[in-house]
């Protein structure tokens, strides 16, 4: 029961009930105020209703937020475990988002209305999020139809402050041509968002600052990224940093980027590298400009370009002046010279690329000049099947000091042709090659004095080839297989002058070239320089032992050689110094000296001991066409022999025990030798034609025939009396009748010697 002092609904004192009023009039009492009007009482009810409505609005998210979010949020892909807070600043806990392109969870999301401007119809919101994990699929997010931006009725919603705590972001760039990545978003300095993360190729970081200008959000992104993130677009970047700033939402897009300490390597040709790349890229609306500079093959490289997004056109021009030494170092060899390269490219849906290269110098010991290469690429509207992708090249080379011409044209992925013509090691070089659609080069032709053939797979660089090098009396069959970095060879049927039956193996890899032919070996580095060795290398009575240094490409061979030669009792030991590219050399053994100069071979003999107790002295030069110049004289044990060469002829004279033999030799085929004995009726002729052909005339009797190995054919008579001056002590006389054929036949003897008669028949079996 309320008393007089109880507070009523209006917060004042309650009026007394009518039955409690004293109706006795007190003249001394003052006159009471009239009762309040009902209009004042209504205002109290209005205030009470407004207060209740405000309370309901404040508690609406808590009371009905779950039901409203389930009714309207689920179709939109948004749900939450709990909704609290007032209507103008709701808080959502356990938020889940599942819309095309975006899925994830957030521990807490809060939204606060920072301001409303009815004149500009702009609502400014502050958003706070924490403990979020989001997955972004750009293809789904941007691939569908565009959604409405902002609220209905022309109102715009802009972001005031964005506070993100402990948030992880995973980006799937499939179908949208951006790299995949995993990122964390945390508060940064100055109110910015610090986005830190990594792609498969490198880190990608940004500080994002959200501001408002003219009723719209302006996003400023300060980027700092590993340049290798560009491998998503072209897998050749190996180092570098990209820094700069992008501004979006403040008019046309603006971007300024800087590249520092970058490097690249062309995946299809790993020896093509560019380092120390630095430069800038600017982006202004529809216009992008690029300026870069670096170093490639020890020479400068510059590139300028631009993109006109509105006109849908881009263009790039690159110039380089690399050195051959830089190229050689990249290939693991040596060289010198200069190159000049220019590349122009551009287009949009139709792309055109043109590249030119020129140069001259020496690479891996091979000189080249007038080298030209032209590359053309054309792809119309992405039509790969009908594109142009061609390379034409030519060069003059000097392999082995000889002249060759290299030329070719290659339509990549289709077919090509290449040819090498000229000479090599004084032998004709004529090789033709064909490249098929599978990038397999098949070649055949003539080279190194014999036929050659093989295949080379441009993809994988695998070589299979058979060569038959032949140099006069030297030759072999060489079967090659492997890659240029790991090549194996099998040598069979090898011959080098008197040394026959040579066989063995060879290997070329990162350590160099190694050849093992048993009695002869080579051990060379990648520049084909190293050592040679011979260990009792024997053939036709000649035995060689020695070793030294060799430059296979330069041709230098030096060292010490010990040679055992038939007819020379003592070994010849001394230094060897020759160059087979320049075709010169010397071998000096004491006072004896052998020389090589082009097609001429010289002998300087000084008291050289030979078989039969003779000693030889003289100087003679013989060419590889068997022209002889000079003279030799051998003396000893009552015998004197002399020979004098006069080009294609030579005169021989021998004296023994008072008997002199004179001979004239023709050094041209069939190499006829005419001999006679001074003071005797003996004459003879010898020629080399399908064996040795001879005829001997003695006192009018003639015998003739041929000798070919063990096959002997001879007919006629020899007058033994004519030989009496040669054998004065025997008082020789009589005849010898020959009847030999093949491996058989007979010879009938009817002779007198030292007063005795000798008669009989000798039979060959």
C-alpha cells in the first residue's frame, strides 16, 4: 500500500483519494491549486514509450540477431554463433563466411557507425576483426556477375577505421593469373594494416593504409616483395627485390615500383643469365612505363617498355652488348670477342617479337666471324598452331684453323635445316642436318676424311654419332653417345702409321676428356688441355714411349719421346714440339733432327748409326706427294751409299768392294727404278704396280715377274756369269731358269761355282 510519501509513476507525490479529503472549510487555510491538465500527463507516457523503444532497439541484436542472421544471413553465406551489442554497434562471435570465392571463420567481428551524412548520403563504418582465417579464390570471387556496391537508394558505405588482429589469409590465384600465397594481417604503424606472407617463390609484403577522401575510400599499399614472385608469370627470376607504392581509389590508379639486385636465368637456356638488374616501373591509369638495366655475359643490358591498357598494346625494346668471354664462361669454356643483341616485342592479342644478334670472336678455341642470328615470333589472337616461331642463323667459323660456313633455319616445333661446309684438318667437311617436329637433329655427310652420321636430340641434348676419321695412314671408327656434358666414345679399328689395331674408350664430362687406347692415353680438362702418354706403343718394329702436354684445340703437343726404329740400333730420345693445327713440329734426338712443316718432312742426320755398321749424314726433305730434295751419304765397312733427290726423281749410287751400282728412281707412280752395275752387263727395272714388278737382264738373258706378298710369278733366265763382278771369288757361271707361279713353281739350276758344277731343280711348295 502506497503512503503519501510514495513515488508514483511520474516520480512526484500521489494525490489523496477523495474519501481521505477533509471537506470542512478552514477560512485560515490558503486556497488549493487546481488539478493538472491531462495533456501534461500524456507527455510522460510518450517519454516512457520512447525509452522503451530505444531499449528494444539497443537490445534487438541480442534478442533477435540470431534469428535475423539465420533468416537473411544464411542465403548470403554469413552466419554467427552469437550476436550482441546495440544496433549501431553490433558484435558477432563465431562468424563464418561462405560465399563464392571467400570462405573462412572469425572469432569476433565488430561494426561501429562512425558517422552519417544525409547530405552526401554517406555512412561511415569502423570495423574490428580478430582471430580470423580466410581463404580467397580469385577465380570464383571475380569470375561471377558483379554485386551491388553500397546500399540502396544512392547511399554509400565507406570504411573509416579497419582494425584487424591475428588474421590469416590464404590466396588461391588459379584462373586469375596471380600467385598463390599465405598471409597474415596484423595492425601496423600509423593505423596501417601489415600484410605479411609468402608465395611459392618468395615473400610478398604490404602495408595497407585505408583513408577517406570525398566520401570514398583510398587505399595506399606500400609493397616489399621478393622479385622471384614473378616466376608465377615467367619461371626465370632468381633474385632481387621489388619495392614501391600503389594508390587505389583516388582517381586513376597510381603505382611506382623499383627493382633492385635482380637476376634472371632463361629456363630453356640456362647459360643465358642477366644479373644486377635495377630500374623502375610507373603505373598511371592506363599507362605503364618500364626502365631496367643490368649485366649479361659481362656486358650491359638495357630494356625500356610500356603498356597502354586503353589501347590494349604493349611494347618492349632491349639492347645488349655482351662479351664472348662472358658467354664462354657461362658455357664453361673460354673465349673473347664482342656481341650485339637487340630485341623488340609488342602487341596484345597479337604478339610480335623480333631479335637480332651479331658478333665475332673466339669461342672454345674456335674462331668465328660474320655471325648473324634473326629470331621471329608471331602469335595472332592466341593462335598457337598457326604462329611463326623461327630462327635463322649463319656464321663463318675457323675450327682447327680451317674455314667453314655454318648456316641454318629452324621453325621451332616444326622443322629445320642446318649445314656446315668447308674444310677441317685438311679434309673436306660437308654435313647436312634436318630437325623434325620433335626437335631431333639427324645429320650425315663427310668429315675428317670419312663418312659420318648421327642424331642429336635438342631436348635433352643427347647425341648418337659414328665417325670414321682418316688422315693418311691414321684412322679409326669412333662411336659417340651421350650428352655434351657426359659423352662416351668407343674407338675401334684404330691405326696411326705403323701402329694398328688400336681400340679403347673415351669419355667427356665435367672433368674433361679422357681417352684410353691401352698403349696411348689422353687426360684433358674441359678446355681440352692436359697430358698425353705413350707406353710401349708398337707397330712395324717401331716402339714409342713418352709423355707430355697437349692442347687438343690449339694443336700444341710437347714432351719427351723415346723411339725405337728398325735399322737404328740405338733408341732416339729427345724433346718433341709440334702443332698439328699449324702443321709444324720438331723431334730432336742428340744431333739428329726430324722436322714437319706443312706438307714437308725433313731429316737432318749427323753420323747416325744404322744397321750394317753404316753411319748416315746429310739433309733431305720429302713432301707428302713424294717429292725429295737434298742428299744423304752412308759410309761403313767398305760400303758407300749416296742418294740425291731432285724433286720427282732421285739418283742412287752404291759402292761395295769396288763394285758400283747406279740407279735412277722416279718418285711418281708407278715409282719406276732403273738400276745398272758399273763394269757388268746387268740391268734391271722395278715398278710398284699391284705388287712389285721387276725385270732383270744379264748378258742378254731376261727374267721378269711380280712379287705380291707370298705370291711370286717369275719366268725367264738369269745368266749367272754376269754376276761374276759382284762375287769375284766364286768364278760364277751358268744359268738359272725360273718358272714360278703363285705359291708354287720351280727353278732349274745349271751353274758352275769355284770349279764345281751344280745342277738340279728347286721346287716351291
